[in-house]
């Protein structure tokens, strides 16, 4: 008996929750950047079926695929595609379009807060 997968087992029938979130984000970004489905398929070099399944959360993309997807969008990084619901993710989302000077101010504030916390823990 073959140990390989049967054709039916290659595809999910239910979306993976994390893959579904990534797929929804890809679809959202594609629409925000006015990519038609076919233009996006062409830009990424990925298949129509794969993109369709990805947007529905039926495939879990590799890091290589995430990089290809991010590169197809203007101003999008891999972290932009995999944002979750944590406070860190919210901070990233809220700051990702800030100019560098504003990011430097925020970074300095975070470093001061960390130093204050470290001092308090030592006392």
C-alpha cells in the first residue's frame, strides 16, 4: 500500500484559522491596491488555484510564498501579512506608515520606559 497522500488529502476542506487570517489580509491588501485577481496572480507568479485557496485559508503559505506576496504589493512586508491581534501587532500596524523621525521618537520613549523598569526591578 502506498504511503503517499491521496489526491483528496492534499487540500484542506476547512480553513486553518491562522491561514484564514493571512488570506483575508492578502485579499484586503489586493483590493486596497486595486489589484484584480488575475493581475495579482500574474504579479506573484503563483497559480490561480493557489491564490484562491490562500485567500480562503485553505493553504498555509511558506515564508518564501509570503515574501513573494509581500513583494507584489507596494509598501508591504511579510509582517504586514501575518499581523495578529496582540498588542505588539497593533503597535506595529499603528506605526508602520509613520515617518522615520516619528519612529525614532517612539523608540527612544520605549527605551526610556525599559530603563525605568529595569531600575525599578533592581531596587
